[in-house]
């Protein structure tokens, strides 16, 4: 029994495997979840590699599912994409992000940057521009503190539209980063086609920096390439001090990863900043 869509009765046969069962649990509740306030944005700190201060965070969605507990985005974003919920959910994420930035500003933490992920569907049509204009007009925050992360595969589904979207975002002062850089098929044409601010080196390259000489060369060359194009670099998935030291030595300015901190609720993130706020 495959889902027939929103609100339909589902028959759970005993033979249904666990994965299908979970998918139905997620699918059936997804639309309700937004109304019920079951989503939460976790924040993962991003640090400057020269002095390890926190310069901002990436917003990462979590779902408090009543039966399944805390569910990560890899399990529900694909379903949300297929069903179209990603559009209202993506709008909700942007709204939360702008509220967080406004709150930080009000508390004197107004220099922190917040990075938000955009899905492929959000890059279609008019994209999130109208929503962003509405949010930014009321919030009184510096648009440069908001960064949108777009993967190459999302942008390449409709390169011309994405190019215009990124241009419009940057015209508003919003920052744009390529997520998962190097994992797609057209990373170099992406650099040529799109106007960007930052490249995010994918965890798959960072992971084996110490053991795989090819990955070390690729990461070093990516940093150099980004810098010669005038782009900043943030490395993701940094888990060891050796990875951190390698990246710093190669001139990568920022990093994010379990070595520094895991994604956490906004209150926990803000608690990390308290000593800074009091200075
Ligand atoms: P991503 O944008 O590449 O996000 C980085 C993922 O790596 C996050 O997984 C993060 O928790 C994880 N991570 C960070 N540091 C480390 C590390 O040191 N080691 C390891 N092993 N993992 C690390 P998460 O939170 O499960 O998110 C998965 C993906 O879901 C994200 O990948 C992103 O593509 C998507 N996603 C998350 N939030 C949103 C959202 O609000 N909207 C959209 N469209 N997609 C989102
Ligand atoms: Ca991301
Ligand atoms: Ca990424
Ligand atoms: Ca990823």
C-alpha cells in the first residue's frame, strides 16, 4: 500500500517492512506537523579558524514526531519535496531564521550570521523572494547576516532561474553559499554561472583529509580556487583537530563540525554566546 496522498486512510499490513511503515508515519503527519508546531530549527555553530570564535550558525531542521521522536531532515525533507510541503516549510524556516537574527540584534549579538538551507523546489518559480522581502522589511536586521545555502544539484535543476534568484538575493544584500561543493557533476560551471559569496566544502572531502592524499589535494585546490575567485570558504563536517589544523594551514577561514559543536536548540546555542554578550 503506497500513500495516496494527504489525509487518505492507510492500511498497515503485517508484512509491510519497517522502512515503508516509517515512511507512512512521516508522510501522514507531515502537513499536520507544521500546524502543530512540531518542527524546530537546531543551530550548529560556525567558527573562525584563526581564533575559534563563533561567527554564526547553520540552521538545521528537526521534527519532534509524536511517535518517532526527534527526526532528522534526511528522513523527511525528500518527502516534503515530493509532496510540496517544502514550500510552506521553507517559508517557516526563513521566518524563524529572521526572528532569530532579530532577537540576537535586540540582545546585542547582532553580528552573528545565520545560514539557512534552500531546497530545490524553493529555487523554482519566484522562489522565496517575496517572503524574504516581507520578513526583512519588518525585522530591521542587516540582510548580510542571512546566508542562503544552495546545493549545486538544486540550482542546476533550472540553472537560468537559479541564476536570476541568486542575483536577486545578492541585490538585497543577502549572502549566498554553494552547499556540498564538489559533490555534483558541474561544480566548475556552477562557479562560472552563479554570483556567490561563499563555498562550503563538503564533509566527504574533509573526512579523509588525513588519510587520502587526493582529498587533501582537492581541498587545498578548492580553497585556492575559491580565494582566487574572491569567495570565502567554510569547511563542513570537521571532526578532528588534525582536520582543523590542515584547513587552517591551507587558508580556510571558517569551519563547522562535531569537533566544535553539534547542532543544538537555539537556547543552547545562545547560552554558548553569553560570555561574548557580556563583554
Ligand atoms: P547539509 O546542509 O549538508 O547539513 C550538514 C549536515 O551535516 C547536518 O545534518 C549536520 O548535522 C551534519 N554535520 C555537521 N557537522 C558534522 C560532523 O562533524 N560530522 C558529521 N558526520 N555530520 C555533521 P542534518 O542536520 O541531519 O541535515 C541533513 C541535511 O538536511 C542537510 O545537509 C540539508 O541538506 C538538509 N536540511 C536541513 N535543514 C534543512 C532546511 O531547513 N531546509 C532544507 N531544504 N534542507 C534542510
Ligand atoms: Ca547546508
Ligand atoms: Ca552541506
Ligand atoms: Ca550534505
